[in-house]
C-alpha cells in the first residue's frame, strides 16, 4: 500500500491510501516553497490546493461524500483544521521564492528587519542582525576556503551556531554538525571522515579538543569567544568585521547544506548529507503539519547539532521567533514559555516526564502555549495521558522521522491524541500519517507492497530525504532505491485509515522458534511493572530457538525485583513465546551521545 500525505480533514492531514505502485509520489516541496526551476511551479496559489510538479500526480480533494463527519470543525493549531487551515499555513510561509536556506532569513530581513528572530542566552537578535552576520561569515568563507569545503561546528546552542546554519551552506560550503555530547574518539572520527578543514567552537570544548586535534587534518580552529591562549579578541569578532557578501554564491537548491552523523545505534555512525532543498522541504512540512497561528514563537531545548535544527529553519521561514535554550532544565523551560509568550514548544518524552515532576509546573504561565510537539523516542501512553492532564487546552503532536529524512516525516496530530485518550487507545501507540509533502510505502523482504494490517518495512519518498551518505556509496545504495525511496529500517503496520504503527527496528526484530517478537512490545510490557525504571530487549543466539528473548533491566531505587518476577510479569502481559528467557540487571543502559540505547553493545555483553 502506498500512502500520500493528503489534505486537512477532521483528523488533520487526510491520508490518501492507494495501491498504485512505487511510481506514486508526494508533491514536491517546491509546490509550497516555490522553486525557480522551470520544470516546477513558481509558487502555489495561496487560496488553492497545493500543486504538484507536472511529472507528479496531483492529489485532488476527495469527493465530499468521502470526507469524515464534522469536517469544518475548527480546532486549536496543531490539531485538526478545515481545509482553509492549509491556506493559512501557506500564507504563514510568507511565500519565499526558492528553497535556498539563506533566503529564509534574507526574505524575513527584507520584510521585517526589526522583528526578533532569535532569543538565546538573554540576548535578542533581529532579522536584520541575523542576515547581516550570516552575510559577513559567508564573505570570510568565500575568501579563505574553497567551494565544497566542509566547515565543522562544535558548540552548545547559541546565536553564532544559528548564523552558521545559513552562512556556511550559503557560501557553497557544507556545515558539519558535531554533537557536543560525543566523546573524543567520536568527534575525531567525524572530523576525519568528513574532511573538515575548519572547526568553529567555543572555549568550553578546548580541553576535549586538545585530546584529539592532532589526529585530524584541521587547518584552522575558530573560537567564538576569547581564545583559550588569552588572545584579546575572539576569532569570531574578526569574522564579523568583514565586509558583508554582496550576493550569495549558491543558486542550486540541490547543493549540499548540512552533514550530520547518525547516532550509530546499529554500528558505526554514517554521515548524512542534506541539501538546501531537503532542509527547506522539511521546514515546509513542519509548518503545514502544525499549522501555527500568526506570531509563531517556538521554544527549542534540543541541540542544533541534531536534525531537529530544521525546525529552526521553519520558524524563520514563517517570520517567527526562535527561543533557543543552551540546555534543558525543567524549571527554566517552563519559565521561558511564560516569559517569551511561547506558542509552540519542542520536547522529548524523557523531558516530558521531568516537566511533570517539576514543582514549578503548578504555577507556570502557559496561557500562550498552543502546541507541545515531541519525538526522538517511543513514549508510554500513560505519559501521554498525564501530559494532557497537566497541559489542558494544549495540543499534543508527535513527530516521527530520522536524520535521513531530515527529521519529521510522519505526524500523529492533536485530534488523534484526543481520540486516543477518549477511548481509541490504539492511536496512542501509533506514529501517525505521512506529512502532506511525503509519500510512504510498506514493503516485504522482496520489496513488494504489503496490504494494511500486514507488517512491512517503512519506505519514505519526498524532497526532504537525504542526498546520500558521505563518502559511502555502498550504504547509500542500501538506503536509497533507484527511484528515490528511503529504506528507513523500521518495521510498521498500516491501519486501513492510513495511520502507521511502528513495530520495531528491522535489525531489532527477534525471531525465536520461528515466531517474530517485537523488542519494543516486550519493553513496553516490562515498563508497566512498577519496579522497572528502564528496560531494553535484544535477541541473543540460542542453539534450539535460533534467538532467545533477553531483557536488560534497570530497577527503580530501593527495589528488590528479581528475574522470576520479571518473567512472571511478562508472561501475564504477553504471549508465552514473547517472554524473556534471559534477564540481566544493570545500573544503567549504555547510550550514545544522542541518548539512544546501544543495543549492539547489549548483545555483545550478554
């Protein structure tokens, strides 16, 4: 079955489910963020449907008789909206003329130079200041580096990082986003493999850098603040003294923009290359999915080194304000919502749990908040219910995607959350429907489409899909089909309504005695035990069964939980063949810099 992101209906974007084969495709992002290319529409009619490129199918509105009841009901932003909500979202993009990254800030600076683009560290930056700084950095790079060079950044969230997101790609160079939580070996490996010639960083990372700089061929290190050697002026100040670039040199939206290394949960990390078009397409999909009201102000606690940086681009495309935190602290997060009149806030499931436990939540000013959107890891349905009780009137929206899809590609909207809490509990375990600019398929091992209700690997196709893996053609061929479908490596089941439920990572599926066992399903069952704080489930070799289900458990403090109790609980919750045959207790699960559990390490150590 092929699913395309469709128009707004009662449940948000209405999915058009078709069995029309792999040639089907979602509309290009150029239909929203208009391309200058002649083979694509220049810009959409803001009062009409989203247009597809001439060589792609146009997804027309369904006949009125096929639409769900109460189609015209108005709901809060981020929830279900009537079709004119899509028009409002399009108008919110302020009609940028291309999908080149720098044009998002250039257009906003031209229209509203004095408006606040960014708030970070107690400092506000206007659109005019952001655009001017990016132009000056572009001029320096054009004079000191070569087109196609890689420029790496290692930093916590700050205004200079935001400037680099636009200036480096705009200069024809590629920005390598390094995770500040990575270890020295990981950082050295990423810099060496990317071939980065320049590293932009801050003094807080000086000691760590000294441990690995000699292992990489860096030509220059640029310090954002006063250099550790005691220099009076930071290198960054000299960059900003340069004459601004008159014209941005990049004109091709297929040019490389960002290079982000994956979290490496299944092995060595890969460098994901994202083009201007991919990042802008993801930003367009973000705005269409959340349908923000005017005066968008988004709170971002995630590191800009992750692919969630595309959400920052979305804010600037809409002419809004990005409230950027250097790191997540629950009390500061809640205060920022009230202080900056935040309308949309990003959060991870683990952060939600911390917010609910924060004493200041009871007194927080949340009047401005419309949407909490979350992603990055599975979420317990009980946490969803608790969050909706604690944030009444706020729409909860889930995003599913990966670095290779430039972040969010599938969305579980606010109406689905409300229906899930009101009785349709199966929805709370789902990822949602593809965004309006995304095509989705589920296929079997032979690459054939599977019908609804049958598990298959999730494939995505859209402008926001990566260009390739950096310097890794073999992995690229394994991830991208010849006709542009991204093989996500995730297994899922499609409901007949077009809603996707994820089962497991393809590599994490356990085959025991000829039966398929989802590690996620077993983990969720174990987490329902009151004495289980964390749980991870892997398959380990077994001479009789092929693989045995192994549970690695972190007890809650003070608990005396033993192996017998874990197995008994699992047996009561699951089919007999799904219960763990091996249980190991640990103090903490091994995680990478992005906080994801390293299951290959668990398998190796069991």
